[in-house]
C-alpha cells in the first residue's frame, strides 16, 4: 500500500519551496497517481487557492512518443497559478521551468462525460493564446508517467492572452514562440491532438471519470503545441497565434544557485 498523503505532501512541499525531489521510489498505478495529485491539490485549497480549471498534457504526438504513452493526462489549475499577461515571474520560485505555447478555452456551461467535438464547442465561451510554465518537481526532470501525474502533470503557472470569439476555425492556426525576440518554436494548433477541440473532448471525459467534471467558468489549457523550451532569468517570452494575438510574460533577472 502506498502512502498517498505522504507522497502528496512531499510533492506539494517540493513545489511550494522550489526544491527538487527524487523520482518516486516505488511504481504507482494510474489511479494512485491521480489520487496523489488530488491530495496535493487539497493542500493548496487548504492554503486558500481556488480551482479555476484544468490543463491537458502530453497532447502532441511528439510528447506521447517521448513518454511511450497513448493517452493524454491532466492536472488541476488554481487561481494562484494564473500569471497576468505581461507580468514578470520570480525565477527562483521554480525548480527548472520550461514554457510551451498552448490554446486556452473558457467554458460558459458544464461539460460532462463523453461529448462530441460539436458539443464541446457549444460549451466554449472564448479561446485565447496561452503559455504554460511547466516545472517538474523531480530531480533532473526524471520521472515516469505516473510520477508526473502525481506531480499535477508538471503544472506550475500559466498566462492567458486576449479572449476571442470561438466561432472560427482554430484547428490549424500557425504559432510562434519567441524568447527575448528570438524564434524558438514554430508550430500549429493542429499539433494538439490534430485539433485542440479534441483535447477539450478528452478533458470532459477524463475529469468526469475522476468525479470532477468541467464547470461553467473553467479554463482548460489544451496542451503544448510544440516542444517546451527551458527558461532562464531575464527573458521576455511571447507566443503569437494566427488570428488570436499573443500572450507574454517576463522572467525576473534574479537567479539563485541551487544544490
Ligand atoms: O503539459 C504537459 O504536456 C505535461 C508535461 C509533463 C511532462 C513534462 O514535464 O515535460
Ligand atoms: Mg502543457
């Protein structure tokens, strides 16, 4: 029997104090991994954070192949994880942060169980360009699939750009990720499961299976559209997405040496 509470505390503390923790000693099941994630989020809620949505992960073929999996994963987002568009993040508050370009959905009605892409779209009030800052709490980014799920799917912070009317074709929008003006990634929203709406369909199914279905007002991050880029102090980070505009943030200049 694994100690879900103890692992949740360990991962939550690693995130809270930005200190890396070794990969879990014992393999755990998918069910146990999501139970650890839920327990670690309970600790955040107890500190006053509010759940405001979810993130989808491993939604690109490249990431699935990298992890040797066929199923997407998900994690919870809280209000404390949301960084205002254009704000500066405190670099020492992370273990080894990376950024990836995403699309965000804002829901205006609940979305439960197995839905069609059309039904998923009907629940979307707006879409926006977004950036996810992922920060695995495991030393040297070494983890298994269940380790990463337990670690809230590496979720750390996210930035959402201007919201737009979702009644447009967003299945194949060109996008560019720039770090301090230098183009680092070029891609398309189609890299997110072939069409980002499929990620929302999967989100509805997975969260319902977990007994925590999507609600009106939820933000859903659809998943990385390109490989993630490592962050450094003193950077300006921008994603620009065709027809949707851009989302931006800066990393602080300050850097602390870690063991
Ligand atoms: O957002 C994601 O695709 C989850 C990433 C999990 C693995 C990682 O931290 O790179
Ligand atoms: Mg992501």
